[in-house]
C-alpha cells in the first residue's frame, strides 16, 4: 500500500513515512492510493473475530509487511486493546427501537479517540526502534478541543524518545477534560493552554508548524491529530465490528467536529462494510451541515461555545480527504479549492463534487435545547445517560429518519457522560442526582494539575517547544509515577 497527498505534492510514500509526515509538505493530507475491497467470504471470517484480531486484519491491508511485519502488527493491536473496561473494546448497546449505541468510551480517557491513540502510541514506539541510532526521537505536537489531548497524553506518556505538546483553548474544555490532560507529572508530556484561543487557533498553529520544513526536521515532528492517517485507519475497525453486531446494514450517525470519525466510516463502507448510510451530526458549529445542504464550505467568524465542546470547530481538517475522493481523486482540483478556502474562508463545490458528496452522506445540525431534550427523553425512556456529543448523533438521526429508511441505526457514543456533568445537570435537573459520578474521572479534579499557559500565537508555542527540547536529555524521558 502506498500513499499520496490530496494536493499532489507527494505522489508515492509508504505507511511509516505517511504516519511520521502527518501533514504533507504541500499542506495536503496523506491518503491511500487505493482503497482495498473486502469480499463476502472475508467479511464472514472477520465477523467471528475479537476486536484486536479484527484490527490486525483491517490495518494490515494498509501496511506493507516490509515496513511492519504481521507479527509486529499483532503485538501492536494486542497491546493497544488489552486493558479496556469492556472485553469487547467497542461494544454495541441496544438503546430502543432501531437505535443502537456504539460505545467508544471504554478506554483510559473515556473517549472514542482512545481507540486510535492507544494504537498510535505503541505504533510510534515501534517506529522509533526502527530508526537509525541517534535518531530515535519524536516530538509530537497536537491540538485539541477536549478529547484528543487527553487521549494522546494517555497514549504516549512515559514513552521513551517521545516528547508530546498538546495545545488547547484555555477555559473552553470541560473541567474533567482539562484535568485528564493536566493531572499527570510525566516529564515527556506538556499541556499548553492558549489564552483567548478557540480550537481552530490551536489547529492553525499546529498545521503551520508541520508546514515549516526546517522546524519539522529539527524536531522530528509527529502528529496525533486526525490529520495523521494512522488515526483514521484505526477508527475504520469499529465500523466493521459494529456492523457485525446488528442483523442488517445499519446507518451510522456520527457526532462530527474534525470529520475524521465519519471519514473512517466512509472508508469502511468503500471497503465493503455493511452500511446503508452515514449521518454527519454537528452542533451549532455547522460548517459541515451547511456544506451538505448548499455545496458551499464557508468558515464562520468564530466557533460557538456549546454543550458538546469537542465539536466546537470552525474548520474540519479531514474534510479535505473527502473533497479529494469526491472529486475523483483529483489533486489539482482539491488544491485549488483548498487554496481558495485558505485565502477567502470559503469555496463552492463544482456540481459533480457536490452531487457526489451529497450522495455519500447526510447532515444535520443540533442546537443546545435539542441536545438537552434528547438527553432527558432518552434517560426517561431507557435509563441510559447520553453524553452531549452522543445526543447530537441520536437527535440528528431522528431528524433525518424519513430520509434514512427502515433498519438499524448505530449512533456513535463518543464519550462517557461523566466527562460533562454540567450538561447532564442542565438536561436532567433534579433527576441528575440519580446519576452516579464516574469516580475515576471526578477524582482527577482534586489531583494537582500541571499545565503551561501561553499567549495565543505560533511564536509563543515555538519558543516553548525550543526551550523545552533544549533542556531535555534522553535519560530524563522516563515517566515518573503519576
């Protein structure tokens, strides 16, 4: 399997180079040159596999054995998915009627991003062992709207040769989300709160650092955001796993911010996963819902703070991969559209691209009162407490029900409700007292927190990284007890 950039600047590279590159030098994203197809006999065989084994089978289709052997990949998936709160890793829970939940929150940070980032953490560690002596180091720089940061830190804390810097907007994550990033004293991880920032500011800085080839080379940068192809390929697995748990092809409704999760579902469908539709569920930050309705991708002036903070995003980075595929893998057209977007803040898709995109996915935007009402009504009807992001997915599927047809609907349950007590209290009122706190999360609020507050600028981040890296020594990279 070989990879190329969505903007044409990279025409052929391997999996490891794609993972380490993160963002291509031309600012495009790496995509596979072909999407492997899976036949019915293989699907039948896969349907009987436990999650880690299924992950090995699927991910192996995207990696040449000359880069990572089958035995190495089996060990990676075994390690990544060995200590989850559910033996099924991502179990499917029947909610009511046609509705099911794909529970993606049984990992260490109670969020769906653990599925990819636990894998990425051990993958980075393996890749470093293959590098020439003296080059066994990696500097991870990522941006988060809430969950990627904590999942990344959980995935790489204490990893030898890895230094991790996570940028997040100060005061715009939930207290528990921030605690999950800041409650560890491992010397190789750094939570950087940017004053007055939104997630898009953090994301823009990260993209700029990856595009700076001198900085990239000097610090051996690695990406943990979903611009990294390894994030996407690891998430493909649970779409197949979920589809095997229901009796007919499901619709997947996906709470969506940066577009990586629903994009993984699209790749799974293209490979042959049973899927009769994909729903892009946004909150009030509805750049994607507006695109699917109008064909125009237009950035608003700023992200709106909502009850679902991990989706408070103006620009969805992975959308570029989808644009590329919907254009017939036309790098020239994709580059022209993305250049226009970066220059003016908007582009309008050509008719063929718009029609293709609309045929692949449906979208709906869910507002604050609808999130609260969905949490409340489902709790009253089923006893199940949805987190606000999952509530967006459930409500969007309900709103689009007449367009989805009959059959199972699997809503991705992206996080545990215990991460968002303010939203649960607002939705349930006095009934919130009947919802027990998740002690493993609430205990983090009383642990001393370790973070650095910086100005919202690339210069401040660069200076912090340079100063930190200059002071670090290889022997100091071992984790201390948290």
